[in-house]
C-alpha cells in the first residue's frame, strides 16, 4: 500500500453520483447547479445533504429561501450539467439561457427539473460549514419521478455514464 496526499485522494472519488441542486433567489429567479457532493443522510425522516461552495449563487439562494430541489440528473442531461456547472446564476438566468424545461412543485416554490430521474423537494433543516463548502441538510417534503423511469447519470471524471433501471 502506498500513501497519497489529500489532493490525490479527492481524485479517487469517481464514479460519483451527480445531483442537480435547484433553487430560487429572494426575487424569484430560479437557478440550478450540478453537485457531485450530495447524498441521502437519513431514511426516516428522509433527509438529503448537499455540499455547496459559499461562492456559488446557489448557496445564497438556498440561504434566502430555505428551500431547494435535489434532483438526480437523467440520461441525456450531460450537456445541461456542463452548461449549468460553468456559469453563475447571479450573472445569467440559466433557466432562460439554456431553455430548461421545468414543472410546478407541490410543497415548495422551487421548480422541478423535467428529464431528471427524480426530483426531491426539500426544506432546509440544518446548515454547517465543516470546511470550504456549506452543507445543507434538507428534509424531503415531496418527491416526484417521471411517468417512465429515466436512467441516472454518474460522473466518471467528466464523462457521464447512465445507470438504467432494472
Ligand atoms: C460535474 C460537476 C460537479 C460539481 N460539483 C459541485 C459540488 O459538489 N459542490 C459545489 O459547490 N459545486 C460543484 N460544482 C460546481 C458548480 O456547479 C458551479 O460552480 C456552478 O457554476 C455554480 O453555479 P451557481 O453560482 O449558479 O450556483 C460542480 C460542477 C460540475 C460540472
């Protein structure tokens, strides 16, 4: 066994499930960013966690409204991941710029992402900053799946693979 540095260790994380974190700012403008650092962290009640850089507009949006949508991106959303992960919602309205299709939520005011494998509407329960990212823990207050199952995307260092439902 050989020792590696923390910088090398973070590169060992792939494959990584991706999350699309949808939010809305205080003025009502919707925003979305991909996040590799997201997970379910409680089953009962159902809580999810996302780690968001405080420099991202998403962090400000979630703090302003206390809500977000945790969506697993679906097959065919590769381009959307790269589009929304390389610009900031305070500089561009991503939903307009990239013509992102969405559906009405039922329990929050945050748009649901059409084409995602699932959309979980969340209300923020806790916020921590253990290091350089802010961890938002959200309680899932409503969950949505497409009429026909859609495969989830996994990130292999910038190349996306589809996990199809069995
Ligand atoms: C594949 C991928 C994974 C990413 N994972 C994260 C993440 O886990 N946390 C994070 O804060 N940013 C992550 N980013 C970067 C943000 O998505 C990016 O900075 C985005 O432009 C922020 O948008 P916003 O300023 O509108 O919130 C990721 C980007 C990509 C392309």
